[in-house]
């Protein structure tokens, strides 16, 4: 994904807003949202890129695109690393 | 989702082709694919509907749309129930 180093501690900080829907432990508060704890890192990264690129166009996709709009690739990689290593 | 009853045993049968990418235990063989064991049932259902509706348009989205093309809502609900209850 063009990112060679990830920082889970930085990911935790950057994931601050994620937790309101996906939970501080990666377990979604709402059953229509995905649990993301322990999810594959590459999949998490690619999913966030797909939202950014407008490749997920349902209602939640539009919201997620907005949520992720200010994040750079390194930010996404750090967030993916953070959640993928969570039990 | 308009489905009132689900059948995990039927879901297992209908999910036969899912396992080649998502694993017989819901753990993806490829790190770019999502693990789906224990994932929220409603999220799984809605994700499959989004693929069917062409609302996920990346490369995997197109493949998934094809994979899911012959499945009715009850089939998707049964498959979602099956994977959501998997440890």
C-alpha cells in the first residue's frame, strides 16, 4: 500500500473519532456497523481508501468518505494497524 | 431488513462458495479480504446488499456483485446469520 512503517500508538490517536461508531474496543455500538477489532490490516486500509475514493456509495459510504476526508495514507495505515492488532 | 426468520444451517449450505475467500471458519485466506466470523449480522446483510446494488465499485466489489448475483434476500439473511454466529 506504499506505506512501509506503521505506528499503532499514532493510530490510536488518529482513530479518536472512529470509536464513536466502532467502539473503543473495535466492537460496533450499532449492529449495522462492522466490528473492526482484529480485522485484517490490509483490508481495513483498502476499505478506508475505497471510502475516500467514493467507491462505497451507500449512505454510510458517504458519511465515511466525509469522516476520512482529512486523513492521509499514513494516517489510514496507522489506524488500520491499530485496529488490526486489537483483540 | 424485511426478513423475519433466518436459518443458519441453510446459510451454511448457501455459503459454500464464500469459504474459498473468507475461509470455512470465516477467517480470510488473503489479508486483503475481510474476516467475517462473528461479524454483526445486520452489517453482513447490508454489505452483501450494497455489493448486489453496485454500491461498492472497487475491483472486489465487482467480483462480489457477480458472486452474489443469484442470491435472494432470504439467502443473504441466512448467510449473514451463519457467519455472525461463528466464533
